[in-house]
C-alpha cells in the first residue's frame, strides 16, 4: 500500500505543476521526488504521470488515483485536526472509576460540575470498591485510597486521609464515650467487610508517637456487618454503634454534629487519596483538566 507521504508528494506535484515546485513545498530535491514517484508507480503497477523536461500530465489511471488521494488526504487531515482539538479542548467521553462512598460524596459532584463547565464532554462514573484495571476497563483515570499504584500508572496525590472512630450523640448518651482504644472492645462496633475480610482489628497510634511506633491493636466486635461504607454510615447515624471511617466519608456529618469523633489524642491508620491514570504524556484535554479540577477541589475541602 502506498505511503501517505508518497500520496502527498503525488498530489502536491500535480497541484504545483512540477516536481521541483513540489519539492520546494515538501522539502526535498527533484531527484529524490522523482525516485519516490517512480517507486509509487512501481508499487501500483501503473504509470500515473506523463512527464518530460517541460511539463507533466496525468494519465487516465493517474487522474483516478489523484481524485482518491485527495479524498484520503482530506480525511487524514480531518482526523489529525480532531485529535488536535482533543489535546487542546475538552471533548469526548471521560470515564472515571471511584470507590463507592468517595464517588457519591466527592467525585460524582465534581464530575457534574466538570460536565457543566465543558459541554462537549460526556462523563461516565463507575462506582466500585473493587480494584479495577484501568487499561483493561478503558478508564481515563481512577480515584484510589492508599496502596501503591500499578507500575503502569501515574499517581497524583489528591489529599491526606486518615480513619477515625466516631458515633452518633444518641449512641454515646446511651452507652457512654470510650476513652481509650481498649474500651472499644466493650462497645457495639459496626464492621465493614471488604472483599470477604471483616475489619475487626482496629489500629491506633498516640498522637505524640513517631511513625515507627508500634500501634495499639484492638479486636472489636458487633452484630452489624456490611460490605458497603454508606450503609455503615447510615447505621452509625441511627445510633446503632461505633464507626471507623475515612475522615472524608464523615466530614459533613462531623461538621453538622450528627457524628462525634472519639478518642482524642489517638490517630487511626492513614491512606492517601490518589488519582491514577495511564500516562502523563499525550493526556487528552478532558483528562488533564479534570485531574486539575479534582485536585483543586480536594485541596480546598481538606479537613
């Protein structure tokens, strides 16, 4: 199949009226141009141009080929222009993956604002607490909590994140407020079951302890177990037990007084919120602009 560069040479030669003029436009000598045209004709098995020292003329086959080459090159130019617009203007489909709770509270609203600001973009948000494969799933980016990213991915830090224990004022009025991590073993705790593993061992560090300090680990129990963080929040708000949640999952409820943070002087484990994407190079404008918007929104809302 003829190379696009040779098609361009052929079309430019016909339009300019000579190989020398085409060579000046495309940046090579008439001798090089003549060899490439001869190769093109040999590949096609037909003569495209009748040429002598003074003029050139299309053969019948050359006229047919010229018409098709113009159409092909116009389509290529349109495709390149569309790609160029995609690099400079937000357009197309933006596919994002996020954990369920974080997606409903933070990523979903951010995507709605992004779509409103960029009418040429369609947004698709997939909510799952499972670790999705971005490349296999065709996602532009994914919000993740903790864990090292896939080596094939680039990670952008969005926010620091820590897990806290909290409870509704109604629960604390009936059962008292735990003063130490060990006292949690005597309380009804709401257990989140993640991918078949019940989180019944909660770790704590003293606020004044260094990062290398050994944690205090408490085995907790309770009769309410679920695999959905939002449902766990609902149970906690209903006064049914003590919650351990990401600060970002209960930030609004804490600010409104519907939940109360427990164990001052102790901190739970932490895992940063990150946005991961396949590569920094050649990011479509829709992905690049959404990354910047989401980073700015998390920074502004940081507890």
